């Protein structure tokens, strides 16, 4: 239900500007998850809409300054001036920061803009814009929309567009608004259909698409069945298909079993529907990459249109209506039979509702929850913690005492529905006298009975079938009070044995059944680490604690936050407590275990990341600290997840990985260590140092090499640069340096 101040914003309108402005703001939010948008960015999107409509020959509002000026000649500066009119008209819900040249919804309104409200607002704006355009069309001047021309424009221009700027591109408007808007107006389209187009999120997609989804069975292309136009990567053809979402079935079942499920589903649907005048085979060729197999196993039926032999509009509309007729038959079958895969509750035995937020939305909710509790952490820390846990379920939080490391773990878990009361969060204080795994896992007493440790108890509960969809968090507090390698070695080794087995990630056994008495075997026998358990250790580095070996560092992301802003105060404003729904374990569970799992879909990103690591390895070889395949894969996974969910800028994400996976390996007192740190600093700065030889003699003034207030002196990876500078100063002052010295 739209808030009152939104429900009538388009009641009075002389032009289409208000609807296009709101849609531009919502498009920015959908791509970035931010409400505060640069005014120039919104102006680009606004102008792109009218330029695209003008290019299509449609009758649209003319620019107000001069009726002789076309939208193609209209400048960005003129657009910003034009925007004052709709912004003023919507001043009750929008605010502009003139100093920073940004625009957003009002602060009071943002607090109520949840996912449902945003979707309803977008539908409202699109509907009003459609009605407005229909009114223009009724004059008889506006020509009918041509699907033939729209598809032809995409096939002929998309490859060139991929070499151009992504933001505000006219093809984006064609995919996201023009075509969906025209399809929605067709007489054979049902009102419950969600029609959505995509050219990618932040970057051009290899295979853009336009999907028609019945919201009663799916609202995402990641699962369920829907109609979709799929454009081949080489833009030589476009396929009209009845298809299935691949992402969630393969994530939940593993790729092999997921493919088998999709193939069986294809055969089932082909047996249900007439599918006349459609191809019913797997000869759909969209790409030469690994994604090609995804489309082949998931496509029920298709028609291929070649760029050089694209049929006329009459045939295109006839084919689409045929697909929609078949789709309606299938949807009715699903609704009547209440198939399990369309049940909105993942686990039928589980009565609770689970969060349906997107990953960026869920991360923002975690941050809001933590701030609501009166705690503040460094910028991007929550995004970093999420990506680190998604990459591997073992993370180390390092920092000086009192920075809130343990509290962060607890609050992060609580924001996802895991608390001490429901046993999904467990705090295990590490004791200095721990010397072997029995302190964590348990031991056999003199009678031979097994006495479980706290970790074993949590693993047993998390392994229960009714709990496998719930994430369980274990916080090992001050984990380096004892030598980590002594008591944690078994766990570290077993984590490395992760592999897919059907739809679960399994590991080798921590406790062998044969070593236990018969009465203990049913509970603790063959106990392993289930894929819904996440281990987070907090550490201080001082004279009372032990350092980490490379065996530990290789297997964890080490997140350090020593830089504290004491001037962060709790807000006195009254905040409405949000009802938090627990998340499904798939939100956190790793999806990639081997590099081959991502290589086909993210080849360019894997190559770019690996090339950086190769250069770093050449530097680290001098002190025998170079990295192996385990760290390469881990960093690649982190970068892939970040690109998928668009949580951090690419340079910021790699900066964190350099800080967390590379720098902790560097320590020593030799000139070689100094030379390595200076070379790593050049990489972090993104340029050569002005006087490398002088700095080899004395690096005490290393901070002068960069300044974030001066554009020419900004560091490419500022967090790593600052840490390296600190390590260099310690080397100068103490004759020894390490990542862990505070």
C-alpha cells in the first residue's frame, strides 16, 4: 500500500516529466541500492528516455525552451534546468541538496520505502506514464510501436553500445521501460504479469533479456518458469523462449543435480502443453561460454529469429501471443496442483516466514539494525564481513581491545535471525591452556563415554534436517589466547575438504563413528561441519596472545579495524523497530568451491584478478611469502560475489583483499622485507614512488607520498597503502615489522 503522500502525486499532470523523473530515481536505486543520487545522473536517465522515444518516432512532450529544438539536440545542462519543474511539483516527497548537487526522496519518506512500496510506486509511475502515452497516441499522430524495429535496433547496436558508457544509455531505456511498457499494453497480457528487461547491473550483460513473469509463480528470473527474449552474445539472433530460472535450482541442488532437475522439468512441461509452432530441443546457442549449457537444459521451447531474417511485426506478435497462451495453461496447472517448487515457504516443516530481500537489501538492513542498536563500525565493514563469510565460512576479526569485535559478530547474527535464545549464535571464550582439539570438540572420559565440547554440540544441532536452512554462528572469542594451530587444526583441515553432494556442501568427518561407544554413535558419530555453520574468531595482538601461522591465514579472511572514530555518537532520534525476518542459509552459504565453478561465467574478472596476483607474487617471492592456488581462488570468489551483488567498487574490494589475504603474510626485519613493502606500496598507490632509493634508506616520511585530498596523490587502494605505511614506520623505529603489530 502506497503511503498517502505518494498515492496521488500524478493526479495533476500537464506533461510526462513527473513520471519519468520518479522512474529515473527508482532505476538508480535498483542499480545502486542508494536513494541519494547525483543530479547529473538522474538528468542523464531522464534525457535518455525522451531521446529513445524520439528515436523510435513516437509522439512525446517537446522540450519547453524552444519547440524547434529536438531532444537529440537537448543538452544535459538544459535537462537539469528542465528538471526544476517536476522537482518543484514533487517537493513534498523530494529534496535537492544544492551544495552537493544530489536529489533523493525526503528522509521521512525513505524510512517507509521498503521493497513492496518501491515496487508499487514503480508500477504506479509506469501505469500513469502508459496512460499518458496512450492519450498522446489517440491523436493519431503517434505511430504504433514496432517490435520488429526495437529488436532490430538491439541486434544491430548492442555490441557497439557495450563499448560506451553504461549509465543512462538509450538502450537501457529501451530494455527497461519502452519495450516492457509496450508489451504490458498488449490485450493478451494479464495484469498480474511482471515484465522486466535487463542489460546488466552496472556493467553490460553478455546476454541481455526481456522477461514476462506471472507473479503468482515467480517474480525473479533466478527460479520458476517464464517467457523471455534472450539475445545471443554475438547479437546474430534473438530467441523467444519458454524457460526456467537456473540460479536457485543449481544453487540449492548443486550443478549436476540441478541440471537433472531442470531437464526433468522440461520434459514434464513439454508433456503438458501443446507448444505448437515452437522448437522443442536443446539447440539454443546463445554463448560459447559455460552459460550455454544452462540455457540448453532449462529451455522448454523456443523460436529463433536471425538478425538478417527478422520477421515482420504481425508474425512477432502472433508468436508472442502463442507463447503467452501456453504459459497461461501452465500457470493454471501449477496453481491447481500446488506444486512444491512454487510454495513460498522453503521448508514445509518450518512455519516461520523467511526474508525475501535481495542481497544488497539484506546487507543494508543489517547495517540499519546495528546502527539502531547504537553501534557504529567503519565504512563498508558489513559488506566486507558478508563477502568474506560468503567466500569461506571462517573469518578472523582483529583489532585493539574494546573496538566491538565480539559485539559485531553478535549483532550481525541477530540481524539475520540468529540469537543465543534460538541457539543459532554461540559464544565460545578461548582459554589460554587449550592445547588440543578436545577442548573444542570433546573427549572420552575414563569410562569411554564421549563428553562433547561446545563446538560439537552446535554442529549436532545445526546438522538436524529441520535446521539445515538456518545459519549458525560460532564466535571464538579471543581465539589466539591459546595457539590456534594446537586446538583448531582439525577444524582447519576439515574446512578444506568441502565438496558438493547433491544440494549440500559436505566435509570430511571431525569425529569418526568407530572411535565412539555405541550409545554415542547415533549423536556424535561421523560428525562433520555442515554448510550452515559460520566460524568467526576475534583476536587481540599483544604480549598475552599468540601469532598466526600461514596455515591459519591461508584459510581465513582477516578483517582488521584499528582505526576508531571516537566522535561517533548514538542518534537520539526515535527510530521505529523493524520486524526482522530470519534469512535462509543460501544468503551466506558459498556457491563456489573450485575456480572452475566461476571461470566460465566470470572469465574476464578471474583473469584480471589473477594478473594482479601474479604481479604481487613476483614481489612476495623475494621473502618467500608468495601465495598459492587456495588464496588465488579465495580472492577470485570474493571479487565475483562483489561483482554479482554490487556491494563495493571493484578497486575497494581488491583493496580489502590485499589487506586481508596478502599483507598478513609479510613480516621480518631485513632490507628485503622493506623493499617488498615499498613495491607493494607502489601497487597500492597505483603509481611509482618518487624516490624509491631514498625511501630504502629512510621511510619515516612515507605518508607524504600520497594525500587523499589531492587528486594526483590519491591512492588506488588507500586502506592497504595506510597499513603498508604503518608497517614501514614500525620497521624504521623498531627494526622489525608485522601486520599484527599495533
